[in-house]
């Protein structure tokens, strides 16, 4: 290393100073992020409650139908009757389960879309602010 490089390095390290951050400044910088996260959390919690209600409704409905099918099966007098009851039960059960999966998937998709809305709004605000400051320069 030559003498000129040593002087430049020494000058740069002496000029660098540390500026401490206060916790208030950090919180202020991140307040928009925290608000966005809170909005997302609210949507997710309401959505999870909706999913829970739907699953409870479906389980209750299925339990009732399962009990009715069991009664019908126990009343069968021939193997052909028993097969017919079992076949009908399986067909309706599979159809209802597939419909429930479709319903739950739709609810989950809606929750996902709604929870991302605050992020999209914040992103638009940031882009507008960035475009505004870029146009000023």
C-alpha cells in the first residue's frame, strides 16, 4: 500500500460518524407497516372465524346425515337393500364433501385476496410518493 492510499483510508475512517437511532424514530418509520399488518391480521382472523363456522356447519349436517344412513342401513332386510343404502350414502357423501372443499377453497381465496388489499394500498402509496419525489428532482 502506498502512502497516498494510507492517508485516504485514515481520513475516511475519521470522517465516518455513527448516528444513533431512537426507538421512536424507528417506530415512526414503521408505523405504516404496523398498521398494514394489523389490517391484514383483522381480515385473517375474521376469515378464520368464517372458515370455522362453515366447517362446524358442515360437520353438524354430515353427522345428522350419517345417523340417518345408519338407521336406514340397520332397517335393511336383504343384502341388495343394504348395498343400495350404502351406495346412495357414499354417492351423496362424496358429492357433499367435494362441494364443501369447493366452498372452503372459495372462502380461503377470498380471505387471501382481502388480506392482501392493505399491502396493495400501501404499495400504491409508496409508489405515488416515490414518483412524486422523483418528479421534483
